[in-house]
C-alpha cells in the first residue's frame, strides 16, 4: 500500500486489521510461553495455579529453577562456546568472501557464488546427515589405512561447529558484502597515493568502515548458531547444546522450566538485537 495514493477507507481498515492480526499471530505463541513460565504448576498449561518465580530461582524438588538446573546451565555454556566459535569463523571467512566476490573477476565466479548460497536452500537435516556421512567416511578411512582415530571427525563439538559454520558463513558473507558494495574505493586509492600499502589501506580505512556490518554479522551468526537444531541434532556428541538438551527434556515431559528457559532466550536475543541496532545507528 502506497501512502501517497488515495485509498478506499474500507481497504485501509482491512489492511490495518491484517497487519494487526499478523503481529498477533507472531506474538501470541511467544506470549503464552512467557506467561506459563510463571505458573505455579508442574505443567505449562491451564488451569492457572498462581504466580511463582520458582521455575527461575527454585532450589527444592520438584520446582528446580533454571539457575539451579545443572544440565541446562551446562547446555547453555556449550551453546555459547559453539556460538562464539561459529560466529568468529563465519565473520572471518565472510569478510574474505565479501572481498573476493566484490573486488575480483575470475572464471567460475558465478558458479562459486551459487555454491556459497547453496547451504541456505538445503534442509538443515539433510546438511547435517551429509556432513556426518562425509566426516565418518574420512575418519573410518584414516583408521583403516593408518589406524589413526581423528576425533574431530566424529560427532562432537568440533563437528557441530564445522556443520553450523558451513551455512552460517553464507549469512555473514551476505551481510558484510552488502556494506562493502557501498564503500567508496577512492578512499583506498587516496591512501595508496599517500604511500600506504594496500594492506595498510584496507586495515585502516576499509575494515573500520565494515566494522558495523561485521559486528552485525557476528550477532546474527551467534543467534543462528544458538538456536540451530536440525543440523546440530545429526552432529552432536556427548556435550549437548541447549536446543538438543531441551528436546531431550521435552521427550520426558514438558514443565514450566522449559518455558522459563525459552523466556530467557527471548530476552537475551532481543537484547542482542537492540545492542546491534544501537551500535549501527551510532556508526
């Protein structure tokens, strides 16, 4: 709908109702999850038994809160470690990819760009199975040929990081490349004319310009890694990240503890998003 074009009042009302219903549809499930995190009951459902903070701070069975739930806290720590590693790798490789596709023309560039985008359209479960089969084949071959057991190729944290990195780096590349596309290359040329080396010009001029996009890519990569389930499920070992731990807990029966964890995740994600937006506005 274009605001400058006169519209029928009925059309405006219908359009406004559609927008409201759309956001209600998005927010209602999250609101229900958040509300039942405070329900004084063993089940996250009606009837409402009263308000409690036990699912956050409780320490006595059967109401053990998040801050006292060891397995959940370890799973959160595992997810943070994985997320930081994936984000760092994705931003580093994404930055080099952005320079590669923005600055250079070479044979096969289009094909390479399509291959980079391919992980985004492949279902996560298929991507996880493919990585697992490939890595297991390599590990088994190394054992059969030289009796070398390469643990990094077995299900575990390393394989989870590599599996998530395989598609998260594409998002980081697109975010950084979009900002690099707007960069005025005459600034680099001016630095070169003043005697700076190409590396110095990139380090002192181009990378500071890309800093907001790199930070944004890091935050987006971290959130994508933290919430990933499909790919992680196929590659996880004994150290389960939070999504897998919550899935295993859900199979045993849902409690408001999972609602409490979900609410904390929503608040944490929102805070990261607000920090990223504030930083980009200042840049």
